[in-house]
């Protein structure tokens, strides 16, 4: 072998794979590769969101413990002797000469991505090509690398935010599933007790509860599978993005001789890369606690509710049979008696409840806003109050046509598959709970207020809210349960 080529080969073996110059403070890592200590430190400190990248070998991507770096003193001694012999320069190998013309390679052809000497730049091979001095090309490509890295880092930040968002959504969904499971079990137990009181067989309710749980578990498995696929795709893209950033970072730090070859190809790959958002996974639960025979059970506790006009806000118009209420166009001249609500569109039922089990239904139709439930008999009817149990209100509300909420903001928005046109309210005074059901959706459970000892007598609560738009003009109507099939 030609001695000059042999020397060149030896010098190349002593070059750091990252900076492509002679090793400085060479350290070996667990996979066996050797690098400059400073090169590894620079690569492993590239941030990833608020965290740092996992430490991996720049060549084989094997995981590395940063504390396991071992100084390679023997190799450091060899490198130092080569440096003293003057067999290489720190900006590139001495062999950087044109093999055809034996001239120093000082030019760079942007079209072909190769270095050339002055003679080569004038040859037909590079005719009509953009051939510029290597230093000029280096400045140009360093700026392009900087811009590419800026864009990719923004993509990296977006990918990291998406991963965090997906994890949070998945965690919230798991809580939602567990809550729904508990609701199904609690509802089953509650109505099993009702059946027991009536000395009726509860086999049908038990079968329906088991079917609801099985359906929920199947839905959980399928959604979990979709979430895992989405998360895996984000992780794959994030890793590919990190590798591309690490590659451009490493290339931008190389000496000119080793930075330019292949730089345009690397830039082209970075420009063609964009974060692909996974298809959104719906986390809306489809399985409700459906007890088809529930309504027949509840109807045995039907309460004949009538509205009390003396409690109605002055804009509310109560029907003659006291079974419906609507919002009027004008303020009525009504006496400001102590029972009447002064600030809010509220009217109460006449029947006081202080014990027992009671059920009634209200037709809400297509209204975009309404409120239903119960309240304490002695709630403040003249000043500002909040519709929460703390103030003596156990109420669910619809706002803006889609926002179903129990109480005030202390409770989350409710998710309903089917908008209710008729709502059932079941109150078990001794058990300290009030539940709401979507009669339109086969009696599916809407919400049950947590264990709430009722402080004294209660009254049914009704609010038609305001007549906003064409979908909020119909009255709220108390439904008759007598004589139904």
C-alpha cells in the first residue's frame, strides 16, 4: 500500500466520528465507540421540551450512561504523537487535494455536492454549475442549517406538547371510564334495593347492568388500543425528529471539509419532514347505564307536582292548570311577596318534600336553556345566590344548547349522547340523593349528586331561563304519569 495512503488511513482512524478532526480527550462508551469528550457532552445536552434527551451513541444509537465514560489514555497518547509528527491539520486532512490535478480542494459545487479544485471548476463536468469557494459555501450552508434546526426544534416542541396532551387526555378518559363503571354499579344497587322494597324480582335489572358493564369494558379495550397506536406513532415521529436534529447539529459543528459533502441532501430531508398529527381518538363514552325497566319502577313513586305562582319571578307566566311555565315578553305587575324570586327566572313546586321517595318528569322539548331539580324551602329568594348544594340547590342546567352542567362550576360538564326532550327526577330523601334521567334515551342516567344530607324540607325547582332564539320559547311542562302504558 502506498505509504501516503497508509498514513492517511491511520489518521482517519484517529478522527472523532462527530467533529471529524483528531480526537481530543478521547473517551470510550459502553458500546465500544470512541469520541471527543466535548463532542459527546454537546450532543447529550440538546434539550427536548423541558426535559433532556436520552443519552445514546451517535453512531449505533445504543443507550449510554453518561457516567460510564472511560478515558482512553492509550489512544490519547497515540493521537498526540500523530499530532506532533505533523501528519494532519486541525481543519482537515492533508490529503485534501484533487486526485486529477494535485491542487488543493478550495471550491465547492452546489449542484453535485462535491469539492473541487480551481481546474475542476473550469471543466465541462461543472459547466453551468454554481461553484463557489468553500468558505462562502460554508457560510451559506451554516445559515441554512441554522434555519432548518430552528424549524425542526419548533416541530419538536409541538410533538412534545402533543405527547403531553395525549397522555393527559388518556388519563382523564380512564378516570371517566372508572366513574361510569362506579355509576353503573351504584345505580344497579340502588334499584335492586327499590325492587327489594317492592318485593319484585330484580333479575332483569341485574342482566341489564351486567350488559352495560360488558359494553363499557369492550369500549374501553377498543379506545385503549386506538390511544396506544396514536401514542406509538407520536413517539416514532418524535424519535425520528430527534435523530434528524442531532444529525444537523453534529454536521453544523464539523470543520468545513467534513460539513459540506452531503449537506444539501440532509437539508432536503429536513425540509420534507413535517409532523403528522395522528387521527384524533374520540374519548366520548357511548355506554350509558340503561335500565329499560327502570322508569316503570320509578313511576310507582310518582309525585303529582304543581307550580306555585306566588314563587314565580315577575316575567314568568304560569299556566292555569299550574303544570307549565314560560318566559314572558314583559314584566308583570305582581306583588313582591316574601315567597317570590326577585332576581332569577325561577318558580318552585307547591309540594314540600321531607321524607320518602318521589319521582316526576318534565318536558323540556327543544329548549336551548333550562334548569331543573330541587331546592331548600328557605333559600334566599331576593339576593344573589349560586345554584350549588352549598346554597341549598340541587339542580342540573342546560346552557347555550349544548352545555349540560350539574350545579355550578364545581361540577364538570355532563356528556350526553342524546339531548333530552323529557327529564326524569328521582329523589330518595332518606338515602340522601337526587338523580336525573334522560327519558328520551330509554331512561339513561344523567347525573346523581353525591351523598347530600338534605337540611330540612325541599321544593321542586324549575327555570325556563330566557327566551333566546327560536329554540327557547316553548314552556317547561310537568308531565302526567297516570294512565301511561
